[in-house]
C-alpha cells in the first residue's frame, strides 16, 4: 500500500512540507522582513480552515523597538518566575532569541463569546494557521519556529491582545542561509497508520 516517494519527483507542496524546519534565532541574518512578506505570511494564516468559520486566530506583529520592549518583559518574567531553576544561560538564550529575530508574531486564540465550538477545535484551527505561516516561511527562505514558553504564553496583554484572547506563544522569524537549514527525520509513517 505504501509507495516509496523518495524515488519520485515531489510535488511543490510536498517539497515545502518536508523542507519546513524549526530554525532558531542564533542563525538568523540581520536582513529585515518587509511588510509585504509579513502580510503574505499572515494572509496565508488567514486561509486555514475553521469549524463554523470562527477564524479564532489573532496576531500581533512585533518588530524594531517593540522587540526590545517584549525582550525586557520576557526577561523579567523569567527572573520573577524561574525560582530555583533560574539559569543565567537560559535568561540570555530567551532574551537573545528575541534580540536576534527580524520579526516575532505573537499567536493569539480568541474564544467565541457564544462558545460555538469546543476550545480544542479553536486551538487546532490556530495551529493550522501557524502551519500555513511556517510553510510560507519555508518557501521564502525565512527560518522560523513556534516557541511556547510560559513567559511567551503570559504575554497576551503586553502584545496588545484584547480580553479573552489567549496567547499560544511566539512565532520567531528571520532570514537564514541554506547551510543553516537543518536536516531532520521522522519515524516511518507505517508506524503511525493502520489501514482497515
Ligand atoms: C505546538 C508547538 C510548540 C512548540 N514549542 C517549542 C518551544 O517552546 N521551544 C522550541 O524550541 N521548539 C518548540 N517547537 C518546535 C518543535 O520542537 C519542533 O517542531 C520539533 O522538534 C520538530 O522539528 P522541526 O520543526 O524542525 O521538524 C514547538 C512546536 C510546536 C508544533
């Protein structure tokens, strides 16, 4: 039942899906990401499917001086909440990731006031929107990853989300060069499927 696709020419969409990687800020270049490109990324997020068309995603685009503002907030949150676990290395990693990003998009999930659909469905829809953003980035040579630290998830107010919007983390972005594009692997799909 399974075709060996590795010896077949991949369709453009399969190629991008398999090329998408989590790429972290230390390898991002200084090159800015234009408004047009950010809009394309967001527009593609907006085409994700949703039950009852609730379109629960909310986004906040963070660039320039706002990155410093968010970096300071995240650093302070970590200092205030890490307790015994506090590590100077982790503090610098968290704040450095923000400093090195060309742009961060805070990911929000709005709950419909009528609760028309289950919360998990809204979360699934937001995750599909994030995947659209991630695939768009992969197609444009932009490194990206979804970070879901407690600090990022606590940032709904400071990134300007309205009340009732939950922050599901940050989407970090920056152009990167081909040699920094990581390889990855997956366990075989056969291990995850039953054909009935
Ligand atoms: C919902 C979600 C949350 C994630 N949160 C984090 C995170 O907080 N920190 C991190 O380094 N990577 C995070 N990742 C990235 C995963 O670690 C990464 O996708 C996984 O290792 C597979 O690697 P790949 O994306 O390069 O294929 C997250 C991914 C998803 C889908």
